[in-house]
C-alpha cells in the first residue's frame, strides 16, 4: 500500500563499487531524500538507527524520517566536528543500539558529513560484528570521498584515525539537494577533492573541470551530478584494485601528505582539509616530473575554484618535521604521490630533503 | 644466517580456511613454539606485539619470545578471564600500540585462550583499520573453535560479544604441547566442541571419537592432532560457506542455545562453556527427529568424555525465559539447531513451548 514503491528515481546516476562480496551501489541525484527514498527496498529489517549531528538534524532529519515507511526509527544526534570523533562518541552509539535492543538486521543510517559517517560506520562495523549501513553524505567532500572506500573510525589522543575498520556500506545515497545549505568554504573543499581525481587519474575529466568550474561554483545540478559521479567512479576504480590500501590506493593521497602537515601546523579547523589539500597538491605537483604547462593548469584550476593556493608560514621547514611523524610514513621513509602527467600519478620514495624543502618554499616557480 | 630458516616442521597438519582474499592456514602439531617457530616467515614487518594473560605468560611467553628472531618484540599481559573481556581492556591494547608507535605492518600475536584471542583480535581488527594477526591458541577449546571463523570482540554491560568484528587472522598456530598444562576441566570443554563437530557434520568422525575417546582423555599426541585437525576442517568448511553467519553457519550453535541459557542461570564460570554445551547438546538431540539409538550414542560419547550430562535446576522453565532474550533469537522466534541424524544438522524454528519444555525436563527418555 506504499505509494512510493516502484516509483522511478528521476535524474540520477548509479555507480557500482566492485569489491567482491562487499560490492555496493552509490546513487547520486536530486530529490532522493525528499521524494524517492524507497525505504522498503533499502532497509531490510524492521528497525533502523539514524545517526546525525546537531548541524544536520534541524535541516534534514524530518524529511528523511518522513520518507521511511513502516519501520521503527530511532535517532541519535551527536555533536558536530572532528573534536567529537572519539571512542566516547562511538561508545554512546553502541549504548544506544543496546538500549534499543538492536539486532543484526538493524540498519544504521549515517546522515551527515565525513566525520559523522566515519563514526557511524565504525559503530556499524563493530556492533554484533557488523550491521547493515547506509551512508547519506550531506557534504560535497563526503559525497566524493568518504562515500567510497569503506574507511571508518575514530581518532585517538595520539593520532587521527588510529582506531577504525575497513567496512563497506550497504549503499550510499548522495542527494545533491542537501548541498544547497552547505557553507561555501566547505563546498569548495569538496571541489578540491574533485580536482584531485582529475589530476591523478583522468586528464579528460580534468579538462572538463577547467571548462565547467564556473557552473560548479554556482552548484548547477546536472554538472554537479556529473562531477560527483565521475569522482566516485574514479575512486571506485582505484579502491576496487586495492581495497585495503596495500599499494595503488595510496595515490588517493595526492596533496594529502603536505596537506596533513599544514593542517597540523595551522591547527585543525583553522585551515579546512580541502583547503590544505589544495595547497598540498600544488607543492606535490611542483615536485613532480610534469612540464610547467601542466603544473600551471593545476594551479589555475585550483584558483578558479576559489581555493587557497598558498599559505604564509613562519617556518616552512617545520612541514618536513611534521611529515616525518605522519602515519603514512612507512618504515620511516617519506613517500609522496607525484604526477607523471595530468591524469597519471605514481608513488615516489627517493626524494632528498632539499628537493622537498625547495618545493615547499617555491611551489609556483 | 638464521639456522631455523628452511627447517621442516615435524608431525603437523595444515588446514586451509578458504575465505576468498581472507584465506589463511592453521598449522596443528607438536613442538611448533619450542622448536620450529619460523618468525621470519610468519612475521612480515619489523615488530610485533604479543598479547597474553597472567596465566599463560609464565608458562609460554619466554619460549615464544626466544623463537622470534630479528624482530622488535613488545608484550602486553592482561588479566585472565571473561570478566576482563571489555572495552577497557581493548582500549589498553590500543594505547600500547600507539605508545610503541605501531604501524600497519606491526603483527599482533595472541598467546592465550579464546577470550584472549577475541580481545586481541578485536584490537588487530580496529587499529589502523587492521593489523596482521597471528593466533596462538593455548586451550583445546580455542584451538578447535575460536581459531576458525574470525569472530573477534568484547562484551558490553548489556550482553556478551555485542561489540566486535569479523576479522580473519593471518595464520593460526596450534601447538598441542601447550595443552599439557591445561586443567582437566578446561581440556574436556574442548572435547565437548569436538564431539559437536562429529554430531552436526560427520558421522564417521563421530564414530572415530567413540573409538578413540580414551586416548584423547590422556591427550595422546597423534590422536589429538587428528581430532583438532578434523574439527578445524569441519568448521572451516561450514564457515567457508557462510563467513558472516547469515545462514548455514548457525548449525555451529548446536547445543549452544540451551548451553548459554544454562551458563546464564548458573552464573558464568560456575558451569564452564563446554560443560553447558555438552548438556545443551543432549537436550537439543532430544528435540531432534533422530532415533533413540543415535540419541543414546551422543549421550554415551559425552559421558565417556567425563563431561557433565545433566544438571539440577530448581526451575527448569526458567531456561525458556532466558533463551527468549538471547541475541540469537532472530525476530523473537526461538531457533534451534537439531539433528536429522548423527552427522547432519538443520535449523528448526517451529517448535511449541511444550515440546521445548519437555526436552529440558526429560532429556534422556
């Protein structure tokens, strides 16, 4: 008797993430939550727990709940921000699940950005050895990044993301309508990751971004759906080859080694992740064996997205020290993702400290 | 320059657990720790963390450490017992890993029984999204049960094993020599699980157990290696068909629904897990559509292992109430693993409360 059953989704793409028995679909489109959320199909058991945060809940919790039919819905609203990505918050979600007498058919729905998805996903991964898990990312960054790859977890006082699992969602629903309320600065952080996908994997997509950045900046729906879909497809291809990050998947960290160091030095929150990655990509590109035309195209695209492209540090050498303590430093050797050309990345371990320092200090020359 | 490299293991079996990209070997034999622990082959990275407990450490930690060559060895010794299978203990292991600056190549070695393996495995599953994990089970029960299947986790105040992951070890090393110090009561708990494998899956193995139980009771090495190997192979076959316990794997719970209820009523520790399962198997067999000859063979085999086969309860109806709150009660329906014949199990959901109560009260008739 549900009038929504069988209704066609309008204006959407479906990307399949192929990971053997852990494969799942990502649906990207508009009006997915408000109109077409087909809960009968998507939620297998009788009950679900929506995990959301104080920022997202007032905006989208009601619409999400109103479109889940014939299920028992429980909600837990956590505080917003990286600062709350802790064992303590995870533990609260676990307590909520035991209090509602959740069983292995209880679906966890993560309604929020990347941090929220990481915590909720870790709860899904670790309650009764794994619950069905639907991600509904509400930031552009989460839609193009954390929605693919199954990384879940929380921070430890000694480091970010030290605690976590690889755990794939049952499905991801990326509704671009929810991006309308996303602050501009956060939206642009998503654009930085989108630019990254073009740079490391697909020069045609990179060129498409050069031609369409102005439309993306005004969040034009069709262009946005295409950019998210292509980004997810690229990440899905890479993750499909290396689910557990033993090799190729590392190219997704293009710009991130420098970016993390910048975030660390500036203090988390001061410089947003995507902003730090944008600057990091320019430094990494400078270190790369690409020609100056391509290097300048990357700088121009980042500038055209209104992303920061440089930063004033009192002591740029500090970045090198910070990078040496980064967890991605395997066996103490500094590893960088560099570009062979636009659209092709590789891992480089044999760089001298002088080369690295030169790129940090003169990224534009 | 390591004299052990290339040395042949003597008197051992290797069982392969086939789980796609998560497959691993179980080596079962004697003198595996004292003589042949080939750490160069088994530990990939430069360092390892041995997780052990206060009971096992004085017995086997030194021999294990002395046979790990050219690696940095760290040790954490936790308290022994189900009571310490908590988030707090898990958290201590995580803190130890961050303190030793563990990376993704750091191997966790669990040296202990099932509880220890569960906690250490959960730490391995959740640190940096998964570390290499070697299980060295030191009880018969752990060697035949928790060494196959990848169940890891800790208890929550609201229930046992509510928190955990499926996480497969890199390998399992079951040295029967360590069983020489195992208390008799705990040893027999392992025999109860071994009997279970024959009953649910392999009537020939069941018959072999009938003929060899006296040798197993005196821990005769060759017989023991065979019994452990066959048990692991049976469990590996079942788990290989249903890694995430969505269907067939449930037959491994033969005797466990009643067993858990008994443990719960008696108080954990009063009746050991294997003892409760032994009694539970007899009740489940009574409920089963097998003939009385086979039912009596099961009772006789359990008696011949000197396992308890009955228990005095003031109110046996209490068992039914407890079972209704057990987490394995899917959608509130009581599910039982029954025997179609010795060697063949099935799941039954349509039993009346009267039938269940009758079996509890008259398991031998």
